[in-house]
């Protein structure tokens, strides 16, 4: 949520953000492993869903799917 107040390129690209949450997930993958990173990502999506968008609507499910998929891809690239 903090990330949405940081302007990127003068807001030329709507919805573009830095991806600061992904940096935290990367540290979790390197320090704690895959299972903890998945748990952290799911908890982040639930927390943002409670605070910002609402639980169990279409935005929540897109965010959950994207979060889980991004953790899987980050983990697979970590293995290489």
C-alpha cells in the first residue's frame, strides 16, 4: 500500500509500481525457503484484501493467483 504513493515516471504508466513486496518475498526465499515465502505472500494478499480491496472479490483472487505464481517463478529461478 505504501508503494502506491511513490510516483513512477510521473504516472505515465497507470498501475506501474516498483514491486517492493517482491523484494521481501525474495529475501524470504533465500533466508527461509519456499514454504515460508508462500505463506508470507498469502498473508500479504489477505492483509491487503482486508485493508484495501475487500476479501473474496475478483481483485482478491487475481492478486492471490498472481502472488502465488510469482513466488513459484522466483523460487524456480532461485534454483537455477
